[in-house]
C-alpha cells in the first residue's frame, strides 16, 4: 500500500502487543484488547501476528475495519472473541476453536450462519449477532445442536421483524435463557410450545415421510446397484475366461512359431549350401570357359588329303595290310578304323 492508501490504518505487530500487555513473552499473554474507540482515525484492517499468543483466552478486536476473520489457527485456547463493529460478511476461520464460549459479531454484515458452527463450536454459550443482515429463520435452526447455548442476540436483523420470531427461537432453541438481552419466562416457553408444537409434529411427519421416500429410493438404487454388480461380475468372469483362452492360444501359437522358426532355419541352411554349390559350379564353369579359350584347336584333316596320303604311302610297311596291296587305295578305305588310323598318321607327319 502507498502512503495515501495506508493513511488511517494500524497494524498488529509483536512490539505493539508487548507494549499493550506489558509482557515480553507473548506465550504468557492471556487477554489482548485491540479495540479502538468509535471514530478513531487509525483502525486495524487485518488480523495478523498473533501466532505466538498460543495461550490467549480473550481477544477483543471491536470497532475496527476488519473484513475477514483469518490467521487465528494458533489460538486453540481462545474462549472469548469480540469482533463487533467491523465489516465482516462471513463467519470463517473458527473451525478449530473448540473451547470458544463467547462469540460477539454484532454490528457487521453477516447474512448466513455456517453449517459447521454447531458441530465445531460446541462450547458456545453466548452468541451476539445483533444488527447484521440475517433474514431467514432457517439460519437459526443451525444452532439447535448447541446444547450449552444460553444467550442469543439477533435484534435489529431482518429476521427480528418476522411474525412469531421470538416464539420460534424459544421453541427451537430449548436451552436459551436470554434472547435479545431479555430473560425467557415460563409463559413464553408455553406459548412457543402451543404455537409450534403441532407445526413441529407436522414437520416431523413430513420429514419422516420424506425420509421414508428417500429410504425407498435408496433401496431401489441398492437393488439396481446389486444387479449391476452381478452383471459386471459375470462380465468379469467371462473376460477372465477369454483371457485364459487367449493365453493358451498365444502359447500354442508361440510353440508353433518356434517350430516353424526352427524349420525355416534348417531350410535356410540347406538353401545356403545349395547357393554355395551353385556358385562353385558357376565358378568352375567360368574357369573352364576361360581355359578353353587358350587351348589350341584340334586339327581335323579333310578326307581328300587323307586319300592322297594313302596313295603316297600305301607301299610303306607301317600301313595296314589292306593299304599295301595292289588294289586301288579308295577300295580299302572302307572302315572307320582305317580312316581314323590314317588320319592319326597323317596328323603326326604333319606335325613332324
């Protein structure tokens, strides 16, 4: 906050508490009065720096400009809390105060009571909510569980102008002894009983009927839930069976896959060997073709040369007997063996 905004605002500090209480050890402080006079130029806006006052029993912050009840978590032993004449709109931050007995919130802007007030603040015996903005009798019924509540002030609230407001509170808050600063007489209690007894009976009967309908509805919902549970149990059982079947199927498929993988591995080995053999044969064939290109071509004499050869050498002794006779040479060359032998002899002489 700048200085202009900060003007007129006081702050709760530990030094301030020490000066006001004249106690250096804040743990020992039992009562703290931080209220200001009406019309004071400087007032507190925030509740702060009270954590060390753990044994505080009475706290008075009336006549300030506080808008929110906060930072009181450490004050578990607090018995009286006075916050009248502030700007509070909501009762909050008091759920932990199980020892609180007096709650003064008069002259604020409160419209509703919290649902937890009777459950959490069970020790309350005095509540002052004078001049707030409470307009519904239903808000007051939230205080019914407070068995120790003896004094309640709701004057100058919109609720106080409702018909039978006074008798309604007396009937529903049976432990009350003081209402709006006035003691409750036995005659008022009797009037309240006569006025609201039958209404209360009718209300209870309606509530009982409503509870019976709610019970029947809950029973129907329970039956539906049980049927749904049974259906889901059946479905879960079917799903478990399907899961087991799928597991068995997966195991069979896994075994089959392993078998086929092994077979495929064997076939792959055989195929590799065949490919290697084929490759070796191709290599051998290629080398054979290369060798064939460099070998000399065989000499095959033509038949005419062979015939002339026989004419020239028919009288030589190394020729076949048939070739040495006087018969014309072409008559004796009638067998393939003779022709082949003659061709070999002719070839050898050519080479020589």
